[in-house]
């Protein structure tokens, strides 16, 4: 899978996307991640990427020219371009799965008050929000999106993890987990997990997951995406 990132702050991506799972995916050739500095596509001597809004008001707006030129020079023709913004559709695991099934996409990270509307009209194919709160830029949202998508690319996770992730896709939260010791600071592991009765253990986990979902995420519980399974 190829992912192109367009940003004014390319250094932000070096840490998080060069560790752990994403690092291994890149090393193994499963992920071709390319980060482009929008400022490299400016043509004036001050490398100006933003300007004041027409009509007045606070803040700055990303200029169209460097973004158009970056897309045209660095991203293959026809590649979908996602714009990260609080005005976008809320990100869901279903959307993550849809993106993971594509061979490539690009992500534009806005800053300041956003991008010139002509970029959205002419270049952006979909707008995605990672939640109802306001960050300083689209870089962290882009990293969240890439991380969620890349872990669904075949071969990135081991078998165990791949099986586990189906649980949330089914709309139910995870059950509690325990490891040794059996008692820690007076807190004991539930007996059923030590019983060796696999049927009872599976039932306990399912009940715990359902109770948590009802209590913490009644919105998910009501959706019932499981179609009667699990
Ligand atoms: N989920 N941000 C975008 C620039 C901006 C400002 C105003 C459009 C209008 C965010 C989020 C997010 C911060 C990214 C502001 N763009 N992105 N940026 N929440 O908060 O995706």
C-alpha cells in the first residue's frame, strides 16, 4: 500500500511512523509511506505557504499554489486525497477498513484556519475528522488515520491480533484481561479464568464485554452490528 502525506511539518512524522508495527511494515515493503513538505513547492524566496484570509478575520489560510503543485508533482494522478478536518465525517472502523482495501491514498494536513477552499473543491475527495475537539494541525489526525489503516493491511499484524480486531469491528468492546500473578496486592484474578473450562471462560468474556459495552458505550450497544453472532 502507498500513502502520501502532504504537510508543512514533515519532521512530526519521523517518530510515530518509524516505530513498532509501522516501522516493520515499511521495512518489509508492505507500506510505502512518503511524506512531502508543502513548503518545497513554494516559488518565492521566503517560501510562503500561508496568507491572510480575504474578507479579513484572524489567522492564516494555506495558499492554493504550493498544494496544487505538490499534488501534481508528488502524487500519482487519480490518487484519492483525504483532508483531515473537524468538519469532516467522523472516522469509524468501517471507514478505516475501506481505506485499507485501497492500493493508495494521500492525506492533506491543514494548519492555521485551514486551506483555501479551491483546494477542497478541486483536489480533496473526502474529509475526515478524528473527533469533536480542535487540534493545532492535521498532522496528529493523519498519523491516527495511517496507524489505524496500516494495521489492517494483510501481513502487518500477526494472526492473534487479526482475530482480536474483529471484536471491535463487531461493535462490542473488549473483555478484561489478566496475567500472572494470580493475586497481586490482594487483588485476585477471577476464578473462572483459572478453571480450565473453556466454555465457561468464553461465556464469561462475552458477558463482560457486553456489560462494558452497555455501561460505557450504549450508542454501540444499540447499533448491534453483530447480526446475532458473537
Ligand atoms: N480531526 N484539526 C485541521 C486546520 C483546520 C482548521 C479549520 C479546517 C478548518 C482535526 C480533527 C483537527 C485542527 C485539523 C485544525 N482545518 N482534524 N486543522 N479533530 O482538529 O481531524
